[in-house]
C-alpha cells in the first residue's frame, strides 16, 4: 500500500469518547476531525453518517492502521455453499481428489472465525435461501470452530473436526433437503436412513481416502447423546468423542435457529436458554457453555428493539458487558427506514436493548454495508 493511499474509515473504527489515532477526511478531501480529537457524543457520531470517511495511510503507522484487509464473510458465503455442493457430488462419485478441497475449506472457516468472528456468527443466524443441507453443514463447522477457540486442541485436530462437521451429513444430504420442507412425521424408510447416515457418511469418506481418526469418529458420533439414547451406537457420555459432542451441540443449535418452510426459527436467545437448561442431560456441559460464552447474550445477527423505539441488528458482541452489544439501527421509532443504518453502542445515551425483534423479510438489508465491508 502506498504511503499516501486513502483507507476507508468504518463505523467500527469510531467510538464516542475515544481519541482518534489519525486525521479523518470526507470523500472530497475535507478534513473533518484531527488525530487526537474525540467524538464527544452519539449525536455527533450519528451526524457523521452522511459522509463517506477516509484516513491516509501515512497518518497512522500503528498496528491498528496496518491491520490485515478484512474478509467479507457475506460475499464469501455464496462461494462456500457452491464449493460444498461440488464437494458432496465428488464424495458421492468416489473422487479421491476431493480431500484437499475439504481440508482447504476447513482452514478457511477456521480463519473466518479468528479474523471476522462477529460477522461469521451473524452469517449463520441470518435468513437465507441456501439449500438446508449445505448451509447447515457450514453452520455446524462454524460453531465447532468457535467452541474450539478455547478448547486447547492443536491446529490439525481443529481442522479435522471442522472437516468432519462439513461432511457429517453427506450420507443423507438429499434427504436432509427434503426433510427441511416436510412438515410431519418421518416415514419408516426415512427414519431408517436418518439413523444409518453417520455410518454411511463414514463409508463414503473412507472410500475417497479419509483416514484421519478424529475426522471419522466425529462423523460417526455426531448424533450420540449423553444418556445413551443417540445413534447409531447408543453411546453414553464418557464414550463419545470430543468432536462428536461438539457436533451434537452444533447440529441441534443450528437446526433451532434456522428457518424452515414449515416453521419460523427459534429466537436466538431462546435457543441459548434451551441449551442452558438441557446442557447436563443430552450434551457435554463444557461444550454447551462454551457455545453460550462465544455467542454471548445477544449474538451478532440478532434483531432487537431499542428503548428509543428503533429496530436494529446486532453487529458486535458486548465485550465488557454481554447485555450491551454494538448494533446498527435501520428503522426509526416512526418505522421509517434509515438510508444509512446508525451505529449504536448499547448502554450509551439510553440505547439499551428493550426486547428481541423478529426478522421482517419485507425490509431488504445489505449486510456487507451494515458490517462496513462496502
């Protein structure tokens, strides 16, 4: 990057009361704020939303200014889903050249969770039109990657568990898409296919050359439950692999928060409450609690109503206080849409979360813009 090259200033870079590390300019080159100045109030920050803001690279030789270029998680999602579809087709065809593709995708998802954790959490909560079997597999991979950030597993084990999450349902992916639209009981044949799919997935993976024990046992165990009521082997808690336990948590949580043709998704906060209540029964307590800790009380992607009447989307977890996330308001108290979503730090100037809000499909939102990628 050239020393004098303009760098976009995002709303995540600006915070009420914090000294600016560089001069801030408008798109036309007008100096708006000098380095060392602070933004005195939320009202002043809101007024700055009418500008596209920039700084110059030579103004901030700090680590903050030199940080790695961000990855647009929302733009990448289409690509991940398409590639996973091709991976499933390759596995079905017994094509052994698929292995490096799976491992590469597992590495990408691990990287997304490390570099863009809030947007990555948001992307698996937000409504979409992807085939359920593909999106749910990516959901499970993301949840496992998040849980493992504090689990202390080595790099290779983490990648293998993420790879397992991506491929655990390859043995029933066609049926899975059908069931996502089916409102009613499974037929006896469907029930058999569901109960046998972990073993079928293992066989398909072995046929394309998967030999890693962690990968295979995670796939085999991902529907086992602590009380011995899971399948295919009816294992008790102590017999289930770490990867299998993480996958069981990821699988159930992802299923709850995803919209189906026949039902609305469970509110994120309600889903987390269910895990908190059920964590000691069917799932390993540690992994359920790690999921709750990583997602926080109001995970990114949650829609909330603020005490001032605005409707907003959570863009960043509350760091100091989980009850006070960072949000972007897109509807005013009068229900009129803001041209540019407004940055709100919950807890400042009475911008508290009043309640959860359902998603209104009639209000299209540009998530890349809201997360300051565009």
